[in-house]
């Protein structure tokens, strides 16, 4: 008897079509679900709104011994309250995660906190000396705020100047940077007409490299295997070519010539190297394109109220959403569960705080030290820690007009006729023996935080603050380290016991002498106006930030960090053990704004692709009102009656 197929059953030829239709249906249902989730987020998301008067406890809460034993299990515990750690915590809290942030210092902010010297009149920056105006938008997105919780308006003198690069001798006219790339390029072409073609080619190369850098930043969202595939791709060939060489070698190639004019051009082109924290002889050339040919597109900005305000805004947003941020709470280790998954952190006295995930913003090497020794990576990182800084914190009596100072930064290049205008050689000589070179050939950055902060004058109309920065190697100060283990950082580094206390004091005195001489040379009206001088060194950085060898920017920005596949893979945001994540400068790039970006990217990777979509739509919702208002305002101004 012949069997008859069931009438409704698909025949052999219908099988593939049925599978395709089923798959399409599931994709459609998933797309509808995603759209509904995004729509619900747009309708019911409640933006963060800072309190009209912020509590004095924000950013200063301490975890008592009793309370530390009664803490619940958190969705994430974040180690360190720098820009990376706080932005990561703020984004996680924004998406409903219960977050705990632990900071070993007694104030939050990491390299973006401020401090007082000789009383509370003057406030100085610990690490953020300027940023970009768009930093306020990144802060708004990290906190999920209805408006930027802290403004970062553009810097500049009345004519727009916000940077000056000066030669050591002072005989050559300085390069004043104002406006954008076109203005900078035109100024250089006018000054060096014989090299105009090379100058134009340099800025075209900057555009090429900076475009790849943007792709490199976005690729941090992807799993490492995809990021490495991008690195190997033809699209990233210019990145491999130019990020893989030092600035010194690249400038010799792009701006060639051994005559004096060519050397002067290279002196000015490399004049903002202090922004990168690494000398041109070892700094990746892509960093050169970022500081001289990149950020001029955006301009320079500074947070109203000082950098500390940005940290406090993120702390407030975390606490407003049920999280907690504690200071003076150093972490002694990362706790692993039976399966080897990070499940919390250990504090002093055997206390353990449980969490589903652990995020570290301490830097790569410091994070690895918190893991059990048998779980640390076996391959050593080849990229070394960056150099630190000697910083002169100088209080001045008088108004900005009386002192002849402004919000513009001055960068002193150790280049003159004495060394044949060879800036690279002058910088290397200074780095190897900073107090042995002629005082006029010290590589200094001179900046005035009080002039940058628009809220300063109302508080202290007759007082200003100056900071003078000089890069300094750890080896020059290592012998002066405090004796014994130091407790969690507090405002008492001068009282630490040292084996050579008198020599250390004398060393700082010599630095102060040179820095004051540079200040009075470039700003002669400050002479006789100095109220107090405080000198900090890489030992100070290590005391407060615990960055490893007093590194000012964490890992150095040398070529291998950006093109060597093993090095890139080691610096993934996903840590070497499950449940551990890393954010901050080491896993993305140096600079406060990029540290904050790394925290945002790290949080989004932890949350998954659906959160990326929600974050993108949320960003449109949060930023659109200001964008529309700005466009409408410009339109009304353009349509105003001619008589006005």
C-alpha cells in the first residue's frame, strides 16, 4: 500500500525556504524586541540632574570598619576614582547596575583632582592642565545628564592665542597658536616659505593618521581578535607605518633638511611634546600628529571650577543611582572564586567586598600586582612606565593684568644657536641630566590654572596660581624614596622619613630656583609677586596616584604599544582572568579626556551590544536640545535685520 504524504508537510524542495522564512521571522521578532527596548528607554529614561547645592560629603565619604562588613554584593566594584574609573562607574550606574568605587587617596579624581598649597587660597591641578571643549559632552553622556554638569569653555587670550612655543634663547619670535589647523598651517608657511610644501604635506599626513586613530578608538569596543584583524587590514596601513616610528625619526623624514631654518621648523613642530609626557626620541609619531595637527581642530578648554568638579559630578551621579564612592579605602588584592573568576576585592584586615565583576582603573602593572601571583600574565609587558614630572606650584599676589599672565600656556623648547637649534638633542640632554644643562635650556611648560578657571576671580580676585612642569625620570629621584611602607595617600608627604632628607630638600630647592628664573624671564611682571613655592616630584606622584615609578601618564607612548600585536593584545580592556576589566590611560591612551572615554567604552563592552544601541539613542536625546538651540540661535543671528 502506497503511503501518502501529509498534505501540510513541506516537501523536500520546501525545506530551505521554510528554514529561511523561520530565520527571517526570528530576526524580525528580535529587531522588534530591540526597537521596543530602545523606545521604552527613550520614553522612561530619567536624566541625571545634579543637586542645586551639592553635599560636602560627595567625593569625601569614608568607609568605616563596621560598615565594610555589612556591604551587599555589588554588580561591579571599581578600583580607583580617576577619569576612567568614574566614567565607567557612572555609565554602569546609568544602566541600572549597583556600583561601588574605592579610592585610596582622601579625595576623588585621580590625576584630575585639585589641591591647595600654603592655605586654601590657591588651588593647583594635579594632572589636568587643559582639555578640549567637547569634554563636557563626554561628561554629560557618562553621567546621563540633561545638560553638561560641568562646562569646559574654550581657552584663549583676546586675540585667540592659547599656546606659545618659545625658543630657549628668547631671541627667536615665539609661535603663537590661535584658531584652528588652517591658521596654524598658514602661520608656519609664512614663517618658513621655503618649506611650505613640506608643511602642507605634514598637515595632510596628520589628517590621515588622526582618521585611523578615530578608528582605533572605536575598535576598542570590539573583541580583541576583531581589533587585531583591523590592525592588520589595509585600511590601517598608514597607522602601522606612522604610529610605528618615533617622532624624531618621522619629523626628519616629513620636514627634512639640515639647515638652520629646517631645524627651527622641527623645533616648533615638536614644541607641544610635553603634552604627551614622552620626549620625541621615544614618542610614537601618531602622538605628535595629535598634539600638533590634531587637537587644534577642537581647541583647548578648561572646566569651570577646576578639574575636581568633573570628578565630583560623576561621583554624584553614581550615588544618585544607588551606588557608593569611598575614599581612603585602598584595595589590597583581587579575590578570585573557585573557578578562577574575579568575584570581589580584599581590603586591610582581611575584609572582602563581593562583586559580580571587578573593574580596575589603576593601570596595567598595578592591576596585575593585585592578582594572585599564579594568575598573573607570564609575558612581561615591553612598554615601560612613562616619566614623571617635577612641578612648581607657585602662588602669586596680584591680578592677572598686574602680573602680565593669561590663560595661554607657554612651552619652552631647549633649542637655540648653542645647540644648533637641535631640539631633539636639547630635550634628550635635559632628560638625562636636567640640572646639569644651562638653566635657559630647561624644557618647561608654564601654565596658570587660575586664569583658565572662570570661577577663580570671583573667589580670589587678588591671587593667582602658576604651575611650571618639567618631565623627569624616576631614576633621578629613586634614592630619595620614603623609608618603609607608606600608608594610604594623605596630604602629608613632606613628613615622610627619608634616608637623605637634606639632599632631597636641596634637590627641590635647585628645581625651584630654575623654575622661578624661567617664570620671571617669560613673565617679568611676576618678579616680587611670589607668595609661596611648592615643588612636587615623581615621588609625590607615586605617593598620591600609586601609578608605578611616579609615571605621569601610566604606560609610555612608544611605538610598540600601538602596532605590536602581542603588546596590543595584552592591553585589552578584558582582563587576563574572567570577571576582571580594565579602564584608564593604559588600555586606550593618555590624557584625561581619553581616560574618560576608556571608562565609557569599558562599561559599554561589559553591558553588551544592546546597551550600545540604547546609549547611542540616549546620546541623541540628551545632546539634541542643545544642538537644536545652537543651530536655531545661529540662524536667528544670520537672519537679523541689517540695521542691527
